[in-house]
C-alpha cells in the first residue's frame, strides 16, 4: 500500500503517527509525500508528486484528478483502489495490517475504546474543519469575515477552545498516563496534530487545558511520536500558508 501525505497536513499526521506508533513497516505501507504550493490567496494546495506512477496515470499534478475531494491523506491499495478520510484509513489499516504491528493502539475495554473514538471524532469532525487555514482565508477574502492573522484568528481560537474544553471533561473520565488509559492509542494520534495547531494559534495549553496538556506531554515524550513530529518540522505546527500573498489578497478584496 502507499499513503499519500504531506508533513504540513494535520489529517495526514494522524495516519503517520498511527503507522509509526503501531509499528507497521514501510514494506507494508510506503509513505509518499505530495507536493506543496500556495495559490494567489496564500492558501496551501497539495499536488501530486512529479514523476510518481500515480501522477503519470492521472496525467496531471492536480490532486483533484487523483482524489476528487482534493485532500490528503489518500491510501492506495496494491490493486489500485483508493481510500480517503484519516479515520476510515486507520480503521482499514488496523483490520488489514494490524497483526504486523508490535504495539496495540486500542484499549481492551469497550467503553474506553468508545471514548477513544469519541475523541477522534471530536478532532476530525468538530475541530479541524472550523480552524482550517484555507477556510479562514477564504471566509476573510470572499465572505467578509473579520481580518486577522489566519493562524491566530478568533474563529480558529474559539472552536479550538470550545472543543478542548469538552475534551478536558472527557479526559477526566478516561485519561491515565495518556488520553485514554495508560497506553498510547488512536486518540493520541488524532490529538497530537490538533494540539500542534492549537500551539500555533497561541493557545496556552498548560494554563487552559491541564489534562490535555499532560496527555500531550506524555505523547510527545514517546520516541515514535517525537520522530514523526521532528520529520514534520517540530512540536509547534509550522506556518502552512503564504502570509505575503494572504496580505495582498485580503487588502485588494477589502470591502
Ligand atoms: N476529513 C479529512 C480531512 C482531510 C483534510 O482536510 N486534509 C487537508 C490537509 S490537513 C487538505 O488536504 N486540504 C486541502 C484542501 O482543503 O484543499 C480526513 O480526516 O482525512
């Protein structure tokens, strides 16, 4: 299998963290980095990698020709079938390759497993889409939303804080050393990239969300997690948009 991902993509990182922590070897799932560009608004655009056989098949570097959603991660199976959406990709990998991994990423207890999935869904469905930089830039430029630096935009901070507040209460019931129990789980794979985004947004994690902060500290102390973060540019999510193009675009489109 081949996973198309990019280090600047938090949804991709959910899957790369899973692969590394679970111990799925590269011989089973090869990582293929997409290209990265920014459009005239400064919005990141992921592109098919030059020279890749999949790029040759679709005949263009336009990602939407490969995945109509225009998003990553994308998992390609050996027979050419494709899958999208980080949660279902992880589920599929668990079911098809999990026996090769050296560490379980799911608690045995069904209630704790349900809490783990609850956390994954909150991150994927209720936080990430609302704090996404492309959405914020477009809302400022095209739909009159208040102009502010996209990474620290009040809308972004609002949705992160709102849901982190809920997570703090949930963690009170299910956290141990890690977010769900004492072992690293899929919940951490989803939380770590989201916390990274929150740090870029200027959220003071230890002061505002102490339980989440403790789970984060324990997760990033894991050598597997540390390695993935290092390859992706560090503990805080690096800038994934073009600030100069954003400034020009939003100045021109100011009402
Ligand atoms: N719900 C999707 C989200 C995927 C997603 O939003 N990926 C972003 C990068 S983090 C992307 O490819 N954005 C490109 C775009 O929106 O054009 C998942 O969980 O995989």
